[in-house]
């Protein structure tokens, strides 16, 4: 498509300004190209219950996750705002177009949408999360991650890493700072049991 060709040709020029542009102006991802690029990712993300070692926790589910959020996450590994060594190394090998294409592939035909009625009772600490992550953990904007259906131990790890400053994000460092260990356990359990994200399969 003409717009894609123009976007690819211009990407080097606008690279330095890319973070200043609103999400809507980002390159459209091509899921078919993303499917091929994602081959190396599936060795971890395509295996249900695959674990990260040291520390031990589940590799996050990416199926149905918001593409705009995944692009931002990959940029954060590349800029070292997130600590994970393998993901830092891999993200640094991907161009902005690669990131957009892979994210479009993992998002799938459509991102997870809210079912409307949450399962179980939101923990008290969750009142502070709803404005962005929804009552049932489905991110209300494409830039906000969906937590619904994510692995419980990964959610705990992410919240502890934000609280400890190991994972840097201006919004989440602030929210996680107020959480106790008990809050983190309850919030992770609540969001993990909502229907949502899935492990992508090579298709
Ligand atoms: C060796 C296993 C492994 C491989 C291969 C791998 N990942 Fe990951 N990925 C992980 C782990 C573990 C995490 C969680 C790291 C953390 O705690 O920050 C992660 C996190 C992510 C996240 C952030 C998810 C979120 O919810 O914030 C994205 C996006 C991602 N990976 C994309 C990819 C892509 C794209 C590839 C291929 C280019 C890839 N990964 C290859 C193990 C892997
Ligand atoms: C103002 C909006 C906002 C609020 C309120 C908010 N979050 Fe977030 N949350 C975000 C954004 C944006 C990110 C992505 C940050 C990043 O890139 O690391 C995020 C990331 C996360 C992640 C990591 C997801 C992943 O896939 O790695 C978890 C877990 C999380 N939030 C839980 C919470 C909890 C629990 C609360 C309430 C205590 C909360 N958030 C409140 C916006 C918000």
C-alpha cells in the first residue's frame, strides 16, 4: 500500500521524532510479515507455561495484547528501561517497522475486548487501577496493557519490579510504590483469572 511504502521510506528520517508522535501516526503493522519475524519469539512466547529462569516466572502471554503497548514495551527493552537481558538484546535487533509488524501479528485479528462483567470481586487496591486497565483488566486505550488472562506469576513479578524501580515507567512506578506484598498477590490473582490474553500459536 502506498502509505506503507511512504512510511517505510520515511522511517529513518522521522526516527528521532517518533516518540513525539501520537500513536495514531505510528506505522501500521503488517501481521503477515510479523508472522515470519516472530518465529524466533515463539520458542518462548509460543509455549504455554514456558518459564523464565533466575528469577523463575512465566513468560508473558502476548496473544490478543494491544499492539501499541507491545511496540512501547519493545522500545523500553531497547532503551534499557526494563531489565530483562534476552529481551533487551532481541529488541535492539528490531527496526521500528519490525516491532510494528510483530506486534500486529501477536495482537491477532483483534485485541482482547472487555466482556463487561468481571469474574469475582476486585481487591480494594484495584480501585486505583480501573481507570486505565478496566474493571476486568482489559486496557481501555491501545497504549495500556491488557492484564486479563495474563500469567499470575508474571503479573506479580512485573508489579514487584515496578515497585523496586527495576522496571522503569513513570506511571506504574508511582502506582506500584503504594502496594503491599498482599496487594500484589491479590491483584495478580484477580487480573489473571479474568478471560483475556492467550498464548499465540504459529499459524
Ligand atoms: C528466551 C525466551 C524469550 C524469547 C526468545 C523472546 N522473549 Fe519476549 N519475553 C520473555 C520474557 C521472560 C519476558 C518478560 C521479561 C520481563 O520481565 O520484563 C518477555 C517479554 C516480552 C514482551 C513484553 C510483554 C509485556 O506484557 O510487557 C514483549 C512485547 C516481548 N517479550 C516480545 C518478544 C518478541 C517480539 C520476541 C522475538 C523477537 C521475543 N519476545 C522473544 C522471553 C522471551
Ligand atoms: C494512568 C493509567 C494507569 C493506572 C491507573 C495503572 N496503570 Fe498499570 N500500566 C499502565 C501503563 C501505561 C503500563 C505500561 C507501562 C510500561 O510500559 O512498562 C502499565 C503496566 C502495568 C503492568 C505490566 C503489564 C505487562 O504486561 O507487563 C501491570 C501488571 C500493571 N500495570 C498493573 C497495574 C495495577 C495493579 C494498577 C493499580 C494499582 C495499575 N496498573 C494502575 C497504566 C496504568
